[in-house]
C-alpha cells in the first residue's frame, strides 16, 4: 500500500443471503442441541463478520473455538446454580456470596476483554488487552456508583470512564490505542436522548388524553389491554429510540477520538439520526417477519457503519503491519488460547 494522506475506508463484503444461510443453520443446531451448539454458532458468526471486514485489502479474523466459549458459559451457569441453591437454602450465605462477587466482577471483565482481544486479529497481527484491576474497579464500580448517588446526573461521566478503559487498554501488536475525548460529547448525547424522551412523552400524553382509554380501567375491562398495549407502544416510541440516539452520538464522537500509536487515526461520518432510523426499522422488520429478516438487518447495520468508518495511516499500512510482526507483537495461538476466557459478556 502507498503512503496515506487521506482516510482509507473500511469495507464489509458480506451479503445478507450468505449470512442468512449461516445464521439459520446456527439457529437450528442450537435448538436441537438445547443451546450447546450456540457456543460454536457464536464463533461462526464472529468469523463471518470479522473475515468480511477489510481495510485496504486486509481483513480481520477471529480465532476462538466453540469449546473455549462453552467452557466460559459452563462456568457462569455453574456459578448461578450454586448461588441460587445457597439463596434458597441459606439466604444469609447467598447474600454474602453476592457481596463477595462485587470485587470479583472487575477481574472477570478484564479476563473477558482479554480473551476477546487476543482471539481477534487484523492482517495476522493479534490484538491484546492490558487493563489493570484498579482501572476496572473505577470503570465498573466506582464511576457507576457515582452515577447512582447523583441520580444519574454523572452517568455520562461513568460511561466515558468505561469506554476509555476498554478502548485505551487495547493494543494491536505493540501499538496501543488511546481515546482523547472530553465529557461534553457524552452530555450532548444524553441531552439529545432526554429531549427525545420529553418530546415523546408530550406526544404520548396528548394521544392518551384524546383516546377512549379510561384513567381507572377495571379488572377484566378491555381497556386494560388497550392500556397495556399503549404502554408498550409508548416505551418503544419514547425510551428505546432515546437509548439508540445516545449510542449513535457517542459512537460518532468516540470513533473520531481514537488514535493508535504512530499517528494512526480512526474516523466516523455516521449520521446519528440515520443510524437511529436503521436500528429501529431493523427491529420492526425483524419483529414483523418473526426474526427471519434478522440476518438482513444485521448486515444492513454493519454495512452502514463500515461504509462510514475510515482510518488515516501515518505512512503505509504494509509498513505498520510488517513492523508489528517483526517486533514479535503477534501473539501466538497457544498463548492466546490459555489467556482469559469468554463469560458471555457482549463486548
């Protein structure tokens, strides 16, 4: 690749029809094996999306095995069973176990992030995650606690802390990631989300007041069903879009703040409102088709994100990749296999 003076766009080469074939097989095998195959299904899904994502002709890859995913899930299931038994038989002991889990949670998150990173690669160069326990405690316990005691006013601050912890501790080979982002974009995103909720609530109240739904429906009254349906509809129109709007604005700000050692930068040009429309319309189509259009919806969203994501490489991508491999930065398969485990945390 020649030296880069302008951003190079990412590409997603997957197709909805192709992904549907993999998705339906994954679904059916997961059902007939009572969920056991879902671990292998997760690997197949990640491999498909990783291997079809390219930057300047070089693709990503995912290297975990179904057995590694299954082991992590079995650990989680076993822990939940033990906890439920103790809560039923000896409630005080179960409560103590729950309290004891709090300081363990940050460690589990580190191991999950480490596993996910080390099983991922770009152009044969492995990713890595090197976050510390204290950083995880601040990101996953202290900042969220601050958000709660401030009645969610500090939640954007907690969100920024968590995202900076995750992104800033990733590496591609020996090249570390950094994210130089202030708190303003997070409060801006929260502001748009709140405005959406307020506007939606005003519309909902107007519709409610103008409807035939009584304010005090009696049990068995058909109006009860109407009230419940109205509640679900209001939640879909008000709260779900607000969450998506917030995520879209944060995504845009974060991607434009990420840098990789050596002067390499990421860029995003997504339109948060278009992103919100795509996610909501995807959800509607998936529900109406009883999930059969879910593969199309997934490809549609990934395609939009990759089409509006690019990277500016300081020098050449070939030189960057070669430098990481020559420095011994690509983690070996055996090392990656034993470091960390998957616990089913969406990352």
